[in-house]
């Protein structure tokens, strides 16, 4: 026995497709209207914010805070200086020690720095001896002065200040 299904027309499918197409079209129209209405105010706001940032006055950099430097507590003769060769050139530390000795400082020891790649001569100081280090820097015409960096207090062998002779 043969059964055939009759062709069933379902009008609800067509109605659903038409309703979906109308809803999609409405969505597109709403998006276009929303962009058209909001684009101008948003772009104006973004432009004004950008102009305000570009044309804002540039703040002047603040000078670094400096701590007041007191007078040295030790005389030149009481200030012990360790002279280290930081450039690897033979005799550089001895030359530096002679320059320090000419100003009346006590030479603690002369030796090699832990590294031999210092490109500039510098002075480092133990805590509490910054005024002495600044005085030595002024005497020798050295511009770089700072606390111990790469050296421990025990490396100083009792010296107050370290002169690292660079290249």
C-alpha cells in the first residue's frame, strides 16, 4: 500500500520570514539613525578632548630635591680615601692616589675595582660621609658623586670615601 503525503502549505512559515525581514530592516534603520544622531556629538567631544590635551600648557619639570649638604666632619688629613682602578689601565689607581695625596687626604689603599669597565671617574662614599666626598670631588674636579654602589662597606677597608678611576 502506498501512501503519499499531500503537499501541505504552511502559511506561518512565509509569515515568519516576512516578519523577520521587517524586523531586520527596522534594526538596520534604527542603527543608521542612532549613528547619524550620535556621531556628531561624540566626534565633537572627542575632538575637543584631543585639542585640550594637545594645546595644554607643558608643565615645567621640577628640579630634583637636593638634601642640604653639611660641612665635612673630618679634615682632609682625617679623611681616608680608597683609590680603585676601574678602567683596567695599569697604573691608573696609582696616578689617582698621587692626585688625592697632593690635596692632603689619607690614602687607605690602592687597588682594582670589582669591574674594569668604568667609563667615567667617580667618587662613592660611605653613609654619613657625603660632605667629605663632595669636597674631594671639588678638589679633583669630578662631577659624579654618589653612595656606595657595587661596593660593600667591608670592601672599603675602613676608608670613608672611594675614588674609582674610570676611562
